[in-house]
């Protein structure tokens, strides 16, 4: 193993499309250096190994046998995540695991417990946690410019253009299904933005006509204090027709965030004089507002704010029993460079997840997307799948229910 001051050696397990993307994303990150790649397909492993001048190995066992591997990045299909992460942790390695942490909540809990026992850092690649737009919304909420959202809505018209009928994505045994394979990103984002763990779920699944393929799912997730998160995922579109929209209802404000890799957010809000001044100062704070450790700005990021004073009456207005005097209207646009910057934002978000792992290894603390976040997201996804299968509302067990194990 390397010393505390030397760069940590990164071993990649899984050299498919995402594995290559991950390695490209973290290349050059201070404190981390690729040292080996592993894949049962020697052609895929060999091509990536040649690009980074590292050994090509046949599997995880060979990866863990190499002393220079300090961190294992798990980039395989979901069904293998739990076993690989657990093996790496037991071998004394830190882990960067592609989402979902596991295909089931019980498996995710096992990984979380192993991380605790091993005393190693585990980060789940929930890239929305490392996106500057969502981080900005969290900061504005913490500062009180935005109230905690009452509603979280996400609509995802995603592409199935590369997902043939035999692709592992459609096989629940390999992917866990849409809620587990993809929905965990947004269950986790809702948990972060609403600031609470979910309580119950109702869900629906729709099959493609004439097939057993489930290509559209929706879920309504109830959080404490009356907060509601609605999720819809449809893998039915051509690449050029993809559309995603996240909408947050803050009561006297609304946030709209575009793209499952978000690149643009619009906020409209009614506020008082103090709030109008604070909103007007945001463009001068763009750097800190959008800052995420490990995410390298490209220079085209923009924060624009328009304040329309006395756009409404000075008489108090009431919403959900709350009275406020909010005569001024604010419109803010947070722009990471438009749709053309989506691949860049995706890459930098993955890089930031790796930087988060390095931060915790170096300084201690808890990762932003830790094992508990991974477990909770899988628990919601698993419960949503069960709700869709049964047609009945389901209680979402808290993470402690899984971490305690059977009575």
C-alpha cells in the first residue's frame, strides 16, 4: 500500500463504457493515479490498459492481489456491485462504487456494515450530489433564501436507443429494474433537497406493448411534514428526443432544473426587501455558490439575477397557512454552459465524487454520498418496485431496519 503522502493507486473493476468514462474523468486528479484495470473481456481490459499504460487483469481477485491498489472503482453492472465492494473493503481497500450501491437493500446494508468494520472510505457515485446546480440550491436553502421544498418532481423521458431487447438493463436480476438501476439518483437527490428520509411509496410500472419489458415507471414518495416527491422514468425515446425536468416547489419560490445531468436552473421567487438585496448579490458570489470540490469550472458558468421591485401588492400573502410580505419578484438563472456542456458536467461530477473520497481518506469525516446514502436510495427503489408489483402503498423501512438485520 502507498504511504499517506503518496498518490493513492486506483484499480478499476469493469472496463465497459462507463468504466472507461470514469477512468478518463479521474485522470490527473491530484492524489490519485490509475495503476491497474480488470475485466473478464481481455479486449476491453487491454484497450483501456494501453491507454493508461497500466496492467490489464482478468478480474477483481487479481486486482486485489496487487499491493499498489489502494482504491477500487467498481464499474460493473449493478448485480455485481455489492460482492465486489465487499471484497475490496475486506481486502483493506477504499471503494468508489457506481450506483446503485447494490441491487437490494439487504445487500447494500451488508456493504455499509463492511465499510464500517473495515474502517475504509466508501463513496457511491450519485453524481447529482456533486452537481453545482443542486449544490447551489442546497446552499440557498441553508441560507434561507429558499424555503425547504414542499414538493419534488422529476420527469425523465430517457433514451432506449442503445438498449436492445436483450440488454441487461431490462433484466431485473442484473439491473434491479429501472427504480434501482436509474431511479436511485433521484430518490437520493430528493432526500438531500427535502432534508428527510422517505416514509411511504405508491408506484406504477408499465410494460411495452406486446413484451414483458417494463420501460416506464412512476412513484409518489411521501416524506415527513407533508413533503411529496414524484418520480417518472420512461426509457422510450431516441437520443435526440430525451427530456428531463426537476421541479422544486418552495412555497413562495420555484426551482426548475433541466437535464438528468443538470446544466441549467431557473429560480423564480417572491421576496421582501432584505431578500431582494440578497438575491441581487448572487452574481458576485457565483464562484462560491457553484463550488464543488474537485469540479473544475470551465469559465462559462453564469449566474444572472433580475429583481422586479413592487411587482406585487405590499399586503401580506398567505400560502399553506404562512403569511409573508413579499412584494418583489426575483428571477435567477444558474447556467453551467448549456446543453453542449453536459458531457463536461457529467465528467467533472464523477471527478468530484473521487475527490470527495480522497478528502475523507486524507482528512477524515463523512463522504457526501456515503454508504448510508447508497443504502437509503436502494431501500426506496426496492420499496417502489414492490409497490408497483403489488399495486399497494408500501412503508419505506429506515436504514436502521436493514443495518440491525433480522430479529
